[in-house]
C-alpha cells in the first residue's frame, strides 16, 4: 500500500507520494488454501509520481506495485508509448488510463492532473472515473488522498474538521501541505502497531498553467539529508 495526495489551489496542482514498495507473505493453510500471513518491505525507492512527456499531465498511483509483471513506472511508460498522443487533453489521458488499467481495479488507483486551456483538471481514476475538482459545474479547490488514508482523514476530517482555505492558499503552501500530508502518514506509521507500508523519500510534482517541475524527486532532485 502507499499514500498519495493531490492539493489543488488557484495557482497550481501538486502531486505527492511516498516511495515504499511492500509485498505480502503468503502461506498455505492445512486445507490447501492460500492466505496472507504478513507484509514485508521490498524497497524504499519505488516511483509513484510521474510526469508524462507527450502531454502536460501528471499521474500519481497507489495500491499494487506491479501490474502485468511491470513496475508501475514501467506500466505507465508503456501506456504513454502505446496510448497517449500529442494533443490529448487531461480528460483523454484519464479515460485512456482507465481503459488501459481496467483489469487491475480495485488493486490500483490513480490521480491524473493537468491543465487544458488554463482550466485545471483533477481526476480520480479507478473502477469509476471522477473529476474531483468540479462541484456542481464550478471549479473547487481542495486536497484529496488515497491509499493509507487513516492519518490524513483523522487529521483533516475528524469532528470538528480542520479548517483549510484552499482558495486562498499560495502555491508554495500547497507544495508544503502536500508533502506534509504524506510525511504525517509515514511518521504516524512509525508508532502504529502494524506493518509500515509507507516510507522512503517523498516525491513532489508541481503543475501550473505555465508548465510543470519537480519540487522533489528521489533521482532528479533529491532532498538533502
């Protein structure tokens, strides 16, 4: 499992995710059935946030780490080569990704984000395709997350909920907030009596009307430790 989040404010869209890849320990029961007995960490260097090269669209993923015997990063690389065309809109990419990955739902979930004609689009792509930054025909600004949701949900949505004004949030604050949401999940798991399924570096991608850039990337722009 993973934690990914997106924060969308008037000046841009931020995607962030952790880097831990985990596997399941499977054993056979006396009656011949297979059941999960535990979880173990495979790597802290999995890539879960991506920027497509053909179009200005960012993608984040959580859930299954391997699809069709490929890592998520390689799965999306092949998806872009075979399915994405120059000039595709964010909506086109989201619909194509849903069709391309349909066999793997509900084991994987994607956020697909970007701009078309200066209009922001943020999609939750799983068994259902939902534009999550639109409410009754109006653009909405908010934060969304998926994967290991407990820490963020308790922090923001417990009663009374934490008041956050996304409409007035500067882009720099949105970047810091997205990274914070992933980081708080990782740090809470340190103390929870359960497998630590989130960890490693936090990758942060920023998408604006003018372009996109990596605020943090474990390979291209690593953080100083």
